[in-house]
C-alpha cells in the first residue's frame, strides 16, 4: 500500500459519550456470510478472510465497530470473529452492539426480548466478545409502543457497570424523549439514506441539536437492505460517481456523511477492496450543488 492510503481519520471524529470515534466505522452484519444477511441458505464466509477484513479495518483507522449477537451464519458468529481478530482490543476501539431481537441456535427469529431477557442478551455479547463491559448497547425496537421498561432494564445494567453507554435503534422521536428521561442516550441508529423522508430528516436534526450521534443503517444498501447495495441508483448518483471516479456506493455513503458532523457511517463488507473504498469516502467532498442534485427534496445542506 502507498503512503497515500486514506484512513478513517479523514472522516473526522464524533463522541459517543466520552468515547471518541472516527465517523467512518464498520458494520459486522455482512461479515459472517456471503450474500444476504440472515438468509437460511447463506454460504458462510471464510474465517481467515473475515478476520483479515477486521484487522485491516483497524489498520485503516476504523475504531467504531457495530455488531450484534444475532449476526451469525451456520458456521460464523460476528462477535466471535471480532474477538478472534482484534482481542486484546486496542484502547481506542469502540464496539457497539444491539439487543432486543434474538435468534435461536438454528437461526430462527425469536420474539423481541422482554426486560428480563435483555440481561441475558447483554451477557451473550460479553461472552462472545470476551469483554467485561460493553462500550455501547443499542436497544433495537419494532413499533411505536413505550420503551420505558426495556430501556430501564438496560439503564440498570449500565448502573451495574456492564454497559458504558446506551443508544436506540429503529425508533421515533418520542422514544428518544422517553429514553432520555431515564438515562443518557449517546446514539440513534435508524434507516437513512438518499430519498429519506422529511420526518427522518427532522429526526436527524433533533439528534444533532442534542449532540447525539446519528448512525444510519442501509445507507449504501438503500432498498436492498440486508441483501446489500441497491442497483436502484438515480442518474444523478451515477453522474456524480463518474465525475469523482468512484463507485455509486461511495457516493451514497458520502452523501450520508455530509448530512451533519454528528452522522456516523457503519458500512459493512467482507471484501478488502470494498473496505478500502468505504474508508476512502471519508475524504470525498461533495459540493452543495452535488448534494442538492442527489436529493432534490433536501435543498438545505449542512
């Protein structure tokens, strides 16, 4: 590699509570298999390849890894791969995980965890990662009902020292307000990308005003979601990608990073070339005109 290699530091930094991370991180969802995450017939990824990608990510300055105990394929478990690749962990590495959803050992989805079951999910993450505490735990939810009981259970684990910081995933603004009345929230992980609705845009702004990190998922995949990068790119995405000599995925990722200094990216891949391309996005600067043409509904730029 040349000395010109772009590292995650090019993306700038943000703080998750008292933990400083580069804004360009790594998501582990796609690490355990080829193709679509959670697919019953997914082919497990080669162990050495997965470990190599994780180690290279850290070499490239990535110090924010997003994972979950339910990220596993028939032979691979993301947390165990992270443990094998990176332990003993670098002092500046922040590992964020999420609880709420669960899968049985055969991979079938279980009902979302009750408050009493959340401790077991936290402990499963601790075991697999080989940690005595978790840096960030996001409560991922479905629906609009109160989260006070579940978030309160995590707040108790934070008081007990098992968790350092708390976040939320797949939530609405009223959930954030409810959680904030119980314990500090350092990040919100929601679906977000080009074409986001005005409500999603407004929520991103609310987080910025409160200095809460906003962590979009599927920002590259878009409508592809767990299957990976969408091919449903607008002509503008293609044109700007050509103008910069980069991929459409890199443009979509750059767009999200331009939505605010509090926006963190967690693109995932099992491919070393894609990893380097994703990290390089931290140095990609889009003009106001380019940002406006990528998403005509969002005229104001940050």
